[in-house]
C-alpha cells in the first residue's frame, strides 16, 4: 500500500501553493467583500465600512448595543453584509461541487447541474411559490425548503435510474441526470403556464439572486458550506486517483464505485443546499475549478480550497455588478454569471484537445 501511495503522489505531484499565494487569495476575497459593501445606491467609503464594522464588533463583544443606529450601519448590517456573506458561502459551495463533479466525470465541462439537481430545486421552489404557503422551518421559508427537497429528490431519482443497465457507471449517471433534468424542467414549465399571478415570482427565483438574503440564511449557509468543503477535502486523495482509469484507481486502493456514489451524494447535497438559498445560479461550478486548476494545481488538496475562494470572489463580484450596472433596476445574479459563463463554456469547447480529460 505504501508503494501505491507513492505512485499516486508521483502521478499527481502538486505544484506547491506558497503561503504567500494563499494569503494573497484571502486578501483578494476580503477586498472584494469590502468593495462590494461600498457599492450601491448609497456609496460608502471602505474606511467608513471598516470603522462601522469594527465599532459594531466591539459592541457585540462588550455586550453594549447602541440604542440608535446610523443609516450607514443599517445599510451595511441589514442589507449588504448578509447578501455578500450568502454570496461567499454559495459561491464556495457551488465551486467545490464543480470540483467534485469534474473529478467524477473526468471532464472540465461537468458542473453541479448535470445531475438534475438544479431542475429538481426549480420544481420544488415552483411548487412552493404556487402553493403560497408562508410557514418556515429552521428559519427558512417554504420556498427554500421545497427547493432543497426537490433537489435531493432529483438526486435520489438519478441514483436509482443510473443503477439500471450495464456499462460505464459514469456514463449512466450523466445520461440519467440529463434525462431527469429534462423531465423535471418540463413539469416546471407546465406548472408555470397554469400558475397565473405567481408566474413573476417563479421566474425571479429561476433566474437566481441574492436580493432577499438575510442573517438566517447566513447561519444556515455557514455550517453547510464548511461541511461540504471539509468533506470534499477529506476525499482529495481519492479524487486525485479517480482521474486515472478505474482499473488503475482500484490498483491504488480506491473503491471506485463506492467512492463515486459518496462523492455524487456529497456534491449534489452541497449544490442543493446552495441553490435552495439563492435560486438557480449557473456556471460558477464550471468556471472556478477550471481557473484554479490552470492557475494553481490539479491536485485536489490545493484545488478544493482555491476553487472555494475563487467561487466566492466570482459570485460576490457578479452580484456587485448585477445590482449596480443599471440605475433603474437590478439584474438577477444568475443572468450575470451566465453572461460570463456562456463564452467561457464556448472557450472550453474550442480549446479542448480530443478526448483528453482536462484539455491536455
């Protein structure tokens, strides 16, 4: 087994990510957050934001809360900061899910939405919106809960269908995901046609957005995002080996079928939780793993944390542009990520060499 471990390390020798690079990425994320907090109908300087956050943090630690709050403090802590933090958490979750799916399918064009999870969440949210139930569970509204259940249900359905037949399990998973995605999308469209006055709300959710973000979503998102990222990191060696052929992976001690199923559940559940908070946001899980792999390393011990940070940066920047580029209205962030992701997907198709898993 020691020999197998050495072989794996030799095959996937990581490009060491220097401490300076790690710190630099985190600094870029922090600056992105600060700049995003400063942008909006009311422009605030970064210095003022740092001062307000520092003062508020001190009040929380000391237990003394000011009876009167400034307009700037309300804007930051009740509107912008929850929105930015949800963007950080969802961006990281979608990026890490993308890393896992690309490892499972050995393809840089795989993303969190190839398994029907997105369509399942859309169907669940559409049912919740049309039903018009206003109850909450664990602080989340019925739309988020129904979206989560729909996404997990789609994942279960794909898993059951993929067990049928013979041949490559990877191919069966992919085809099952596409089939379920088309089926659930058709059902969603049918419900939208007969939904009447709820149509606008359904369309808004399907476009994805951070407009209604709040501190409850942050509280839900923090443990789920951390759990997804840490769990993925635990499987980093297995994902390295799975980039080889199934036979080579088995020779290196990886139970390929069992590991693939576990990773599929992990990635789908992480995606489902993220999508349930914000609606459908595409292409984050496609672009950020590819960028992290190109800039840093294909070794998953490096790829997972760097993709998570880049995913957060990308979604926060996309949301900042989406809510400020037009003066009269706000563009859903899902549209903005698609505008960025569409050309990127075309680039991947144009530059991919033959059947090489990651473009050579």
